[in-house]
């Protein structure tokens, strides 16, 4: 959202899309993605759930935020290690999980918020 800081956006997105509140622990990676509208950055973080149980938002709620999430799945680390790239929802998800499995993580102080 416009004028929203990154860490507020993380919790809003997690609440809107999965019904949870999180505590951000580390920066996982930053992906630079080419879309039809131009280049965008996607920040991926490692977080723990503070409140709530992950679930799919109602269709009405998803319509309001232009989402179309139809399924939530949980995998063990061992299952993720065996999955091929085409089994992920997209290459961005595969890259993020691959980085997580490789133990990549950066301190949150790598993100400088300057007002």
C-alpha cells in the first residue's frame, strides 16, 4: 500500500492472505522481477506465527484485495528438498524455498528505513 512501511506491509499481507500475525525474524532474500508493467522488487522474510492459524480468506475478502488463493499446503523440510521446480506455484516460490533450505538469511538491520 502507498505510504506503508515494509514491516507494516508484512503483517497486513499475512493477515489478509492467511489470517495470521507474525514476528519477522530475518530477511531471506530480495527478488528483482520483470512483470508486464515493469520491474518490481519482492522482499521475502522468515517469520514465526504470533497469533492465528493459517487459513484461506473468504472469497469476498479475497475479491476486495484482488487475490485468488485456493489452497494452503504444509510440507516438511524433507518433502521440500525432494520437490522439483515445476511442483512449486512459480519460480519465485522455488527460489525462496531453495534459499531457505540452503540456510540463507540476513539480519533485519540490513533493511534501512530512512524517513
